[in-house]
C-alpha cells in the first residue's frame, strides 16, 4: 500500500498521527507521513516516531518499494510493532531550512533563464545547482538578484497537470539529468509569483516555503567550472 504523503497538502504540518504498516531495521513504513523521502537532491526528513510507551528516532526518510516511505531508524533504536498508532514528528528546524534552500534554488533558476540544470544538491550548510551554461553571471549579480526576489515576497503555489499537458509544454522542465515522475496521471507544478507572469514555474515534488520573503538573506558564494559548459553555482543562507 502506498504511503499517503501528507506534506503534499501542507508542507508546514510538523506532526501527524499514523499507523505502523511494517517495521524492519532498514525502515519503518507508516500508512501516512509528513516526512519527505530523499529525492531530487533534497535530503530526507529526520525526526521521531512516538507511541504509548516508546519512541524511535528517525535518521532520514528514504523511498521504499511500491511508493512507500521508509523511516530509517537511528542506530540502536527500538522498532514499533506493526499496527501501533504513532505520532510522526519532524525535526522542524532541519525541514524548514531545506524548504528555504530549495525555494532559493528555484529563484536561482529564474535568474538564469534558458540554461538547462544538469544537477543539484541540498545540504544542511549549502546548496548547489549545475547549469549547462558557458558564460554565467557573476556571483555578485546573482546574489543581488536573489535579494530582490526575496524582498518582493512572491507567493508560492502549486498546481497539477497531466502528462499530456507537460508533453505539450516541454520547456517547463529545466532539469536535463532527471525527468519528472510519470505514471500517476498527474504532475505537480510549483509556481513562484503571479499565475499570469510567474517568476518560476516548473515540475517539482519537493517542499517549499509559502512566500519568498520567508527565505531570508541568500548569498552565492562560488561559481565553479565543472566542464566545457557546466557551471556549478553554490549558495548559502547568509549569516546562519
């Protein structure tokens, strides 16, 4: 049975009641979860599962078989029994930081229009995107552009389209190495800004803040040459 992804409805839900479907050393499966499973360069969430008489620290959530989410137990953790009702509680500080960084990466894409994204990664301290781009802007220009987009406090929303609609609009896909998942009949689009003239609009399954002003100050600290036309842009949440 697929795990219900409650964070898709509200990325700000920090805790949810769920029932244990199965429990093994490689991961605990719940019927529903607020934990984002590692994908698309975004780390999986960490936190804790609590039940009457016990708790299990979750080191990271990862994808499991048949569209399930595996909540990987921390070393030495006691596993709950199948059928147990638990509270699944996020490490909210970690999650919210990833939400801010992930949204910053969308803004970075908007400042480099037309360049395909060849890779990306979010970590606790920094994030990076790789672009198919021989002549990138300077890090100072990108930092200034990000500051303006954050200050504008653009709203962030989502919508869903069909596979056929995406096929009819292939320029929505910025990533060259990873394609949006298909097969469910619909694809999630994340929009930053107004519907009529969005700052950024592309398929994405990750978690984001509600408005760009929530990100705070962002700084591009490095632009590296990673090949003939591949440029790696690294950003940080400045002052943190």
